[in-house]
C-alpha cells in the first residue's frame, strides 16, 4: 500500500480553502499579533553607488559577544541581490516619526526623496540607532532568506520613541 498526501478542503462559506492554506493564513494572523520594531536595511551598490533599502520587522539579536544580528527577507526583497558575503550594510532602527519611511521602503520600488546620505554608509539620520554591519552568511529557509550580519559599529541617537509594528499597522508606544 503506497502513501500519498490527502487534499483536505475546508468550507468557510466564502470559498474552499485547503488545510495547508488555512494553516498558512492562521500563521500569518498569529504573527500579525507579534509586536516588532521597524527597521530599514540598506546597502550601497559598490559598482554604481545606488542605494537599495527595504523595511524589515524581523530583526533579532543573535549574539552580544561577538555582536551578531539576523533578519529574514522574502525572495523579492530589493536588497537581497546586493547582500553577498562581506558586503557592508546598515540596519536603521526607526523612530516613531519615521512611519512614512517605513511605508515607502516596504514597497519594492520606493518613491520619494532619499533619507540616506549621498555618500558613505546608508545610515538614516534621526533613527533610534544605526547598526553598521557586514554580511556573514545568507541561508535559504523555505522561500525566504535569513541574513546573518556582523555588527561592526552601533550608533545611538537621542530619539526617545521607537516605531513599532503590530496588527498590520505602525504604532507608537504610549509611554
């Protein structure tokens, strides 16, 4: 007797949804309840100097000594092709007043004035913090890529309120 997957269908009243789709939708809904900080990961292409950035909410601290961070990127993330091993990049941890930037860089082709300096590392002024990093490793995980970065320098600003993301919207702490 051979084993084969069973295609389970669930009737929701609106449409039929496979069990896998239902699990995926429930997972997305559950993750929308996770509060995260908001960052823009940015890299300058060394060939033409062009900046590439994308909004990322999946930043985690991996190690304090030596300092390492990681974040996840989807396969269509604008910065992904520009993050080979050892390439420098900056993680900009956004302040409460930078929701507009977060929205702009969540788009694959951000439109509007650049918040980045014309030269040097792509650190956004007024961010809560800027982590100057280099790519240590990029690992494929499902359809996404997990980027591990070496933190070479951290710059902290005087901004007091962070920008956070919860339930599919940018928020500010009520403190």
